[in-house]
């Protein structure tokens, strides 16, 4: 009745932004992401009939604000008549600052809960459950470069390849939690941004372009479509009412740093999620130059680095 699982966050190159069905948390658009290697969340789930309520400890402290989503997720994995659970979570990177901590948390949670309850559910079933709680979490069940397809009734998730050694260098510019969560912000974009319909309409083509680039290992083609898609997503948040601006001045300086590297012929591009960190994607030989330039950008607090990693998996013993 007890299991521990680990999952890594994933970073979208073609973004999920918008919901087709808010109640079931079905995404309005497909997305394409990189599952990381060195950043992780570990979740231990222990079902216990003697417990009266679920409990959650996050990095050693009780975290009641996340508990309702955790409990819902446990119900979806193990059934509403399940025993209550003691859940402990450990995470080696800043939470809720746009580094996809909820993705790795819920991906690890569904695997740990499924193993602890011996449900025998397959990976796609668990990915759909994780996605129902947090859309991007579905992708962290899978390794490498991951495609999420948004159907009318359900999602499909699959690895496109684990065989292109892309590297991620994150410039952390601010470690505090974001003011507006991504779920709320995307609902606001759908309701108020004049650009939302165009975003949804163009997403399938962006995904095709990105998949072609991945298949051909064409880094500059992937760079062009990923930066364009990221800037479109942020255009939605800027043009929502009231607007949501996730960037700070250091985010902008980091964009200029990436532009300078590109001008020098370094294979790198940026992406930014619902927070002020800049994520630079590059080829392995470019990591030292990219990391050094971002680290030297005034205001950058620290650099994180990761290659591509595995999907969520049980840690044993645990
Ligand atoms: C900007 O998965 O956090 O990171 O489904 O409401 O939990 P909910 O949203 P969430 O949104 C992620 C948004 C993004 C882009 C992406 O990861 O594709």
C-alpha cells in the first residue's frame, strides 16, 4: 500500500494554452514538450485505512493548499472508495515559478498512487488522469520529446523520439511563486484576448512544422517555430483583460542574450512559460557558451541545466 515514484518536469516547445472543456481539463490545443532529466519531484503515497483524511507534506512541511487537487487525483487513480493517504513530496527545484513543478508533481503522484494501490493501469491511462488534474502533467509520463494530441473527448500522449540530445539551460530570474496561475490565466485569455481564436486555429500547423523539424533534426527550423509559438502564447496573456505579464526585466535581458548568441552562430533558442524564467534550448556543444552567457546576464540568480530524461517511474525500493 506504499510506493515512491519520480517524475521530471517537462518544458513545452509548442505550448498548451487554453481548455476545450474546463471541467474535464481537456486542452484546446495539442502541444510538444521536452521531458527533463536533472530536475525532479519524488512522491511517496501510502494508503492507510486508519487515516481519517489525506495528508500532504511538501519538502518536509504540510501543504494544505495543494491537498484538494492531490485528493482528487488519488480518487481518479484508486477510486473514490479508496483508503486515505499520507503523501510526501520532495522537489529539487523552485515550486510554482514557471518551472512546471505541478507537471512533475502530478506525474509522480499518479505513478506512486497506482503502484501503491496495485491498479495495473497503463501509462496512457495514468497520463490522462494526470492531465485531468494538470494538463501539462500528462506529458511527464513519457520520456524525451513528447507529443500531446488534444481530441474531442480525450488526449493521446506519445514519445516522438528520445534520440536527439537537446539540452536545456534555465536562467532563473525570480524564485517567488507566480501571481496568476496558468490555469486561471489561460481561461482569461480564452475569454478576453482578441487573438485567442487565431492561436487555436494555427496550433495544428505549428505542431506539424515542429514535428518535421524534429524528424529532420533541423535545429534552426525547430528554433523558429518554438520561439514564434512561445511569443504567441505570451501575446495572449498580454492582451487578456486584465492583462497577465509573466516576464520581468531580466527575462527580457535573457532574450537579448539568446539573440546575441544566435548572431554568433550558437545553436540556441528560448522559450518561456507562465513565469519569468528563460529556458534556453540548445545542442550539446553549445551548453558551455549558453550557460556562461546567461549566468553573466545581470539579474540572473542561478542557472539550471538538464538533458532529456525518462518518463515518470517507480523508484524501488519505495
Ligand atoms: C505555459 O498544465 O499548469 O506551461 O491544466 O490548468 O494545470 P492546468 O495548466 P498547466 O499549464 C501549463 C502551461 C504552460 C505551457 C505548457 O506547459 O504547455
